């Protein structure tokens, strides 16, 4: 609501990743002891996450200190971030926790396909 009042539109934060839920099978294949978070399956080249050093295979476990339980949770937490601001993301990479500062981008508009 605040975004609509100040900008006239809904502005959502975006970091340019393709997330995937952690399933028991994926947890086993990655050798994970945790069962929450979102696996980063893809990173958009030149996007905010890429510029911050996020890589496919990283597991996003927290956004601004708030735990990520699954991909829906991750997307909601990121959407609430203000584009242009820096946000602290906690990742797990090869069993080691690390923090990344990501400059949040603005979600690109959805391309509409016109009916023929």
C-alpha cells in the first residue's frame, strides 16, 4: 500500500535468482544437515545476486536476518526489500556459511503476450 501511495505502483525487490525448494533427496545429494532454505538453481548473469557473488548451488538461509524456510518464503522476503538498498543475505556454500551484501534490484515488468 505504501509503495502505491509513494510511487503509484507496486515496487518489489528482486535479486535475479531461480530458487528451488530443498527436498529430502536434494538434501542427501548435497550432503546437507539442514532441511530449510532455498537452493539457488540459477543466477541471472549481470543481475543483483550475480554482482554480489551468489552462485548456483548456494543455499539461501536468511534475508536481512530473517530465516528462509522455502522458496515461497524467500521470494516474499526479497519482494519486501526496497530496490536500490543493500540487503544482507546469508548463504551456505559447500557447508560454510557466508554473508553477501546484495544491492536489491527492481523486479522487471512481466512480458505480456498478446492474443493473436
